């Protein structure tokens, strides 16, 4: 277990799935965690309650990312919270959207929405956070295995997620002199509420992985926790794929 006592972490999309698991893990390692959410207030409250039940510290901020004022709302909520505005760890997990279909099927509105949520929102969160991040801080972007898969039915979605990999590598060079690391984690075949409808984990994915099962949110949280720790100070500008299938 890493020692993150005295550190403050912001995790976007932290009310469920991978984001929730990351928030829980960072809190268990000692960090004070800002739980960002958009949809379910009750889910965010449950994440906070579970963190506090384990002896951790957390508060929640609601912001609709991908909207014109979403990033400003996020950071206004952070400023009004109990941990102050300084950050040590930033985990950008929020994202999503439908896969959109093949290039002939994607409508302009869906394309714009995918890039607003998966590209513009992370970009401007990072832009805003740069002056708040303490030297020696950690940035971890959660993106997707879709850019590696080259599935025609996911072309716009994969493009939007691929941009995060480029952003991470570029930002790592800029922030390196400050001792801030920037890494990207690409979950593969991970069981969450969002993948339940499309992932037959036991029958299809499990036999294709080395451990014989699909991933769980806690598996991804373990990787993020390591990258957020002092032990990962010599890992930056990297993209880490979890278990391949």
C-alpha cells in the first residue's frame, strides 16, 4: 500500500465503475479525494460514505463535463470544498459516449459530443489544473483499448480516445521539469455497469486472458495507485495497457 497521506486527489467520473474504484483505492492509501460526478448524486454520496467508513476523507463535486461551463463548474466546486485548491494527483476518468458506428453511420452531433466529452473536457481540465498541481504531482489519464483495436464500428470513439494518449505524452514533456509525471492507462475488457450490456465476461473474454477472467475496476485502480505513488517517479509519458485479450 502506498503512502499518500497529505496528498489531495481529484478523480473525475468517480461515482461508479473504474472511477469509484480509483477514488476508493487512493483514499485507502491516505489521499483526500475529490469525487467528481455528473449523473447520480446518490452514487457519489455512496462513494463518499464508503471512503469515510474506511477512515478516509472525501467530498463530492457535480459538473456536467462536455458542456460549455462544465470545467468552470468543476473547479469552482473544488475551490469551495474543504481541501483547498491545490492538487497532488489528478485522475481523468470521466468520458464515454456511444461507439457511433462506422464512418458512414456517424452523425455530426454524435461526433461533436464524443470529442466534447472525451477530448475537450480532459484538455481544459488539464489546462486549468496546471497551476493547481504541486511540483512532484501525478496525472493519470484513463482512456481505452479502442484506439488499438481498429474496429470500424468504433471509429469516432476510438479517435476521441486516441487523442488522450497523444495529450498525455506531450504534456509529460512539458511538466517533466516540475517532477510531474503524466501517464495513460488503457483498460481492456473490464466489468463495469457501462460494459455489462456488451461484455459477456465469463463466456467470451475470460478464457482469452492470461488470468482466465476479465478485468475488474479494482484491478485498474491498483495500476493507477502505483502511478500516483512516489515509487512511480521514473515512469512518465507512458501508456499502459492492462491485460490483453
